[in-house]
C-alpha cells in the first residue's frame, strides 16, 4: 500500500508569512498595499501563496508590476 503524501500548503496567512520571511506584520502589509506582494482574499482573511512569497523575496519592492495594486480576489 502506498503512503499518503501530505498536501503542500497553497496559501499562508500574514502571520505565517511574517515568520517565513521574517519581517513584521506592518512591513508585510505595507508591501501588500504597494503591490510588491500579491495576495488573495478569503472573506476578510488575507492569503499569500508560496510563489508570491518567493517572488517578493527575489524582487522586493520592485515586484509591484500589476495594475490591480497586487491584490487578486
């Protein structure tokens, strides 16, 4: 019988992303407002994909390239 592999997380909360990067919540919220970090929303909850975190780490504040302010719904 094959072992069941755990699913990779598709999104992280702001608090979880702060621990991964590491940075403060205010720094991360500023990056989101500037469009440097792409996010998705689940109601009021902000979710950040692993890919968006890696992109932000590679590009920093230069990541603001979308006209939607970096926030996807």
